[in-house]
């Protein structure tokens, strides 16, 4: 996502490199390139023009400090304006009330999986007790699909398979939630076309009947400006509270994310970043600006790591590392935690400077498979005590894992180096460690 836009913006800022000061001429040249980059990313034309006009006005009013280069100042101004363009502040979801009611809306085929993702996130990260409600009474497999999702994430579901009245189903589900102590009700409605008057009237009736805390409009970001236009039509009818952009991990140019707030004047609240049920993130405008400008997103990376972080396990591991007892069982545990954090290329791109370096590299999410195969081919004694791994044992492991002796030797060497490095960090021997880090 945004790879092409990031490259184009970087090239635009190079126009100012070597310049001693910001002038109307070099700013105009830079922003002409920036505007083209935004339009190529499928950003709304009016939004792109207003954006560059604002940046120009702010850039020309700045005095460049001797310690700051004009290109650096321009990057900061563009970063700040991109953040404002996407909403400025992070928009929180309203979960007040018992129960809080969230009404999902969107085009056909855009909402079911996200309803499940949202329920899972509220359960695991917010300690809520959500109830999914199946109000799509038209598509034959819709209720069954939501039931499967609910079972996968361990969340209860309310449905009335014999009813064709989604308004009544939603009202009954809220009564069920109150009776059984569920604190969030997520009402999944039928996907609809904006031009379908009957369906639009129906979701408006559901809104009136249940008076939801939140109405979220789910839209596929791959559709670019069509997503923005559709959001505008839905908002005129529903006056929704926020937008959910799905498929931001795909080959999308990013125009919807940059345009939708300005056109609809409603915040983006969540983004879908993959097919898995944990691939959902709260939308942070400032962090997205960082990623667009190639600055990475360390805060989100740390947050993902913290979700998998077990304090007791960390203490146990620290003691083992200090005694040089870190073994392959611990190594497997660390691999499992990294895999839970999400797509490997996405994680790497959050590190400043890494995203650009790996943009043309295909990082396979199965990259750990051969490592795991080698470790699982070891006996329990060998995993606990790598010193046992002599030549004949290594040959056996290579055959058992479907690899070769060179791969086994490479893993053992890397493991040994990792163990030494971790011991240095734990022992606070940073002075000795730094030369080796190179």
C-alpha cells in the first residue's frame, strides 16, 4: 500500500535538495510533482489541489533554520498536512451504554468478515462481551457464514433463520443482550447498492428502531475514488459515524484513505490489513503519514509485539539468556510469537528505512517453515542442549527435515550468534556489543 505514492513524494522532495532556501519557484516545482503523485494515487482532484495550496502557503511562510534543510522542512509540512487530511486525531469508537450498539453498513460483499474481526478485537483487546447479530435475511448463506465466523472467534451470535424482518431481529437481539449481559451488540446488515431504494430504506428503519451508538460504513479501498463516491451517497442517507477501509494490504494506490475524510467529513476508524480474523487495526492518521513518507511505524510495531508479550514468560526467558541456557524450545516459542504479529513484509515495513529497501523483495510468510522443520527433527534432548549436535546428528536432522547439511549448519551458527548477542544485551555489555552489531 502507498508504495508508489511514497516513491513519487520522495522524488518530489529531491527538487529542494541542495537549495539554500525555500522560494516560490522551487516550492511551486516541488508541489507540482506532489500534486501529480497524489492524482496518480487516485486522490480526489479537489482534495489534491486544496492540499498542495495549503502546503505552499505554509512553506512560503516559513523561515528555514540553519540546522534544517529546505527539503526536511517540506517533508515536515507535508507530513503534518497529510495527517490533517486524514483526520488529524485518532477517532475512537463509542462503546458507552449497556449494551453499546454498532450498526454495520456497506456494499454487497464488504461487511461480514469485518463484523467478525471487530467482534474479535473488542473481545481480545477491550475485554468486551460482544454479540453478533445476523440481519442479512436475503442471501441464503449469509447467516451460516456469520455463524461460522462467530464460532471461529468464540463469540455468540443471535439469528432468527425463519424471520424476514431485520428490524425486528435487531430489536430482539438487543433485548437478548440486555438479558444475558452482553455489553456490545454488532448488527450485521445485508450488503446493498446505494441506488437500491428499498434496501436503503430498510437500513434507515433499522437505525431508527435501535438508535445505535455507532454506524460504521465498510468499503473496499481497492475501488479507489468509487469508494469515496459511494461513502458520500451512504452518508447522505445514514449520516454514519465512521468509515472502515478494507484491503489496505492489497495493491491499492491509497486514494480512498487520503480523500474520504475531506469529501465525507467523517473519520476513518478502522482498517482491514489482511484476510485473517486478527488483521484489523485502529486507524491513526499520524502513523499513516509516517508510512506514506517512508518513516516507518515503530509505535504500531511495538503495539503488535505487546499484544503477544507475556511478562512471566519474558522473565523466565531473561533468566535463561543470562545463564546462556536459551535453547531451541525457546527459539520456537519466539518464532510463534513473531508469526502471530502478522504479515512479515508488513512488519518489516514498519521499521524506518526498511520499507523502501524491501519493496521489491518477496518475503514469504512461510519463511520460518524450513527452520521449524529442522528444529522439529531434533530430539527433545538436542533441542534442550544444542551442544549435542555433532556431525552424525546433523546429517540425521537434515534428512528428517528435508533440508541439507549446509542449511542445518547455517541455522546452528545463526542460533549460536543470536544466543551470544542476547546474552550481551541482558548483561548490559553494550560497549562490547556495538562493534559486533555492524
